[in-house]
């Protein structure tokens, strides 16, 4: 597919861009361009464009506005010390986007086309990729654009990619997270959409996030919907538990947990570093007793946006407890250093994870 490229007529000046890149925060500053691509039952994928980033006009009857047929991805472009711009495992994002599309009864965008669209945006907005600790967060997404109020999979979709330069995800920087355990709300049920990256999952998690904020917490720990006992994940990050004997446990992908690319990469890195990693159910009661007995030495959350974040305290309606998290050379910090080192080109990429643009 060839994308029609119409560069922005008045892009942000180099000076204003440099200023914006100094402290971009997360998800507030956007680049000059966007990529759009349409799908219809009659034409399949067509009308690929790179244009100035601008509002999208949609019909008020577009089915996404009524039945939430929408999916997205989150990935980053990094500038290496050598000055190259790279993506990290974009094939994994393409593949997960395809699985999300299937779950939401949407058309699948082929892996090569997905990567081509993402690369087209990074290429035209390459000056927006921060050097140093920042990166360019990429947000591919797709929604049902057909104007039709009947309930069935739409016949028309818009796929779009936008980008924003980002610094640290959490305002507190590396401060350990304080988590709220929701006993009232769940994120995903067996047979539901928990393993798909769809906007609806986030919409349903916001009330629990608000509850967490009311309790002075940063994020929510979601438990399984059936027993309210097993730890699943945070609203947008997977969880790892490090035992004092050095072994690591992470909840298994049973269909209610989002299969994080950071999660799977950390499992591989940890195993290659000689650590024992088990994907096994871990209960809230176990977490508390392991933290109290000292069997648990660290807990951390991970995802593309926040990378690796240590967990310091867990709060629930039945009281709170702390995780030791010895400062300095924690397992979390060693794993993060490896992962970021590969992404930034400072550590050799022996697994073929990095793709140069
Ligand atoms: C995106 C996401 C993650 C993290 O996935 P990564 O591929 O590591 O960024 C974890 N949980 C949820 C619910 C997510 O949406």
C-alpha cells in the first residue's frame, strides 16, 4: 500500500518543538502529523494517508460512539545513542492488535501494513523523537466509523496512528507505587475482553481508579472476577513478584489479563539472567503473608508507558501492608536496566527485538 503524504503546511517551529521536548509529561504534547487508513467491507483497506494532525469528523451515528467498537496499541520509538531511531518488537504490537480486532469483531490489519503505517508516522515526525531518557509514544487505534445504530459489527472502520513525545509516566518519578486493591470492581471476566486492548476495558476501570485516588493510591490492583482472590493486573500494567530466594512469579495469561509485551520481554530477560520465573496464580492473601513473613522481597508493575515501576504499599478495605523493596540494586532495577539498554541500543540486541527505521 502506498500512503499519500501531505506534510503539515505550518508545522511547529524547531524552537517551539525543542521547548516542548524539554518536559513533555505523558500524553499532552502531540507531533505534527497523523496516519489514517480506512476499511470498508466493499474495498478492504484503502485510502492510506499521512497528513497534518487534525480533528476527525465522524457521523454522530458512528457505531463507536454507541457500542464502543474500538481497539488500540501503545508502543514507543527510541533514539539510540548512535542517533538511530528504533521500534521495540513492533511485530508483537501488530499481532496483539490483530487479536484485539478479532475479539471485537473488527477487520484485521495485516502485520506489514500496521508496521508500515507506524513507520510512516515516525519517519515524518522523526525530529519529535526525544534523545536521552524520553521516547516517542505511538498510539495506533481503530474504531467503527459506520453510521448505523443497529447492533452488529460495523462495515466501515478508521485506523489511525498518532504520536506524542513522552518523559516519565508517573509524576512521582521512581517513587514506589501505592496500590489500591478493589474489592468492589473487577476489570475482566472469563470470556470477556480482558485480553484485548480495547477502550471499553479502560472505561470500565476508571471508577476503580477514582476510588484508588480517593484512598491516596496511584493505581488499582484488579482481582479475578469469579473469586475476588487471585491477583490479575493493574489497570494498564502487568505485575511481578520477586521472592527472597530470587525466584519470580507473575500471574498466568488465562484470558482475563492483557498479554503485555513488556511482561513477556521481562520473562525472557530474567530467564536469560538465570532467574527462575513461574507463571502461576498468586493470591491476595499470599501476597500479604509473603510480604509480612519476608518471603517476598520485591513487587513491581510493568508496561510500555511506565516501563518498570516498584510497588511500595498495598491498601485495601481490610488494611494495608508494605513490600520491602530494598533500595539500590533491586531485581526490578536490574531487569529495567537490561530492557531499556536493549531498547536504547546500549546493550546488544541478541534476540532481534529492535527494528531500525
Ligand atoms: C497495554 C496494557 C498492558 C501493558 O502492555 P505492554 O505491551 O507491556 O505495554 C498491561 N495491561 C493492560 C490492561 C494494558 O492495556
